[in-house]
């Protein structure tokens, strides 16, 4: 697969930050057994990854703006372009020595996401897409799954946790879905969960209370892989209301229907 210069910049930045995270992840496993624990170390690893990405992107496109999880938003000289970055998605996994975390970088042009890269350094799995040119998994073309029977699907989600989200609503939604599907998964890194939909590993996904940096790259991956992504009202308000539903045309529609009915 011949990548555009732009996508190359994004892949280089994600992989450089990812290699740093992979090294730090090794250290987390040592610190796990120490008395102090790895929490401070992990927050430094997170900040370091963000710094690496910022610098790599700045070098290549000095005028673009940023929306980054740790340092917030930084307008660019160029008002059309904005990087949306989650340097470490799946922090809780990382902290617990679970090798399921990722770097996520997206590019927005005039309010539309036009490119996205998600990299899981622990598995060396790279997902990349640019508008109009398809989506790729480690350089191979990827497509969303084509299952159309709910009973055959594996659906990903995010379960709210202490101090976050609406626990009762989640239980209601999960209850409505669990009896209709082959399985529900909660791997713990929303960016990767969305990449799994793009790669056809998950047939669908839904979650509430996500941020733009959790979703931006995954959204373009899924679209370019032939899938559908929206909020629960079938609108493109994901960054405003934080909820997202994804899948192929049939599963996306069916998930929305089941969830909305559960909440009615
Ligand atoms: C979190 C993960 C998780 C999702 C949380 C996010 P973080 O991101 O994506 O899967 O359920 O809502 O905050 O904090 O690990 O970057
Ligand atoms: Ca995140
Ligand atoms: Ca994060």
C-alpha cells in the first residue's frame, strides 16, 4: 500500500510514540510488584507519548492546530486543520499490565475527519485510513464484517466505572443487547474497539460519554472500511454528545433501534 505523505507523517508519529509506550509498558510490569506502584510512572509515559506526537506532527505541519487529551486545545495558524490526539487510549489496561492500549491520531479539515491512525504497540498492529482511499490493517485492506444476523454478532462496548457515566442506563442497554447476540466485549480502549469494528473483528460497538480523541481516528477507519458510525440519534453529533454506535449498515441500524427502545 502506497501511503500519502500526510498519512506517513501520522503513522511515523504514532509508531514513535508507541515504541516509547511499549518500553514503558515493560517497566510497568516491574513496578507492578513494587510498593509505590506504577501510577505516576504511567502518567509520565502518557505525557511523554503526547510530547513525541506533538513534536513529530509540528515538524511536518507547523501550522496545524491541536486537540490533545493531556494538553487540551491549541489553535493553529492554519484554521482549517486540527490534529485530534489521544496519546494513550486504554490507560487503565496499561496501568494494570494488560497489553491492550493504543495511540490514536486523527486529522480534521474544515470540521471533517479526513485521516486517522491507531497503533497498538503491544501487538504491533497498525490501522490507518484516509478519506476516499480505503482503510488498512498492517498494510492490508480492511473491511467491516458483513454479518447481518444479530445472533451471530460480537459487539464491543464500554462499561462506565466509578465516578463516570450512567451505570443504570448501561445495564439497561447491555441487558437489551446480550440476549440477541453471540457475545459482548469490553476490552477497555475505545479507539481500538472502533478499529476492531473497521477490521471486522467486532460486528458493532456502542458507548456513551466518549471524547473526540477517543473516537476521531476510529470514525474514519470505520467509514473507509465501509461501515456506518453515528450517535444514537443517527446524527453526526458524536463529539458534542459523546455517544457513538457503529457497525455495518444493518448492525448499526439494529443496535440503534435496540438501544433506543431499551431507553424509551
Ligand atoms: C478511556 C478508554 C475506555 C473508555 C473510557 C475512556 P483513556 O480512554 O477509551 O475504553 O471506556 O471512557 O476514557 O482514559 O484510557 O484514554
Ligand atoms: Ca481515551
Ligand atoms: Ca488517554
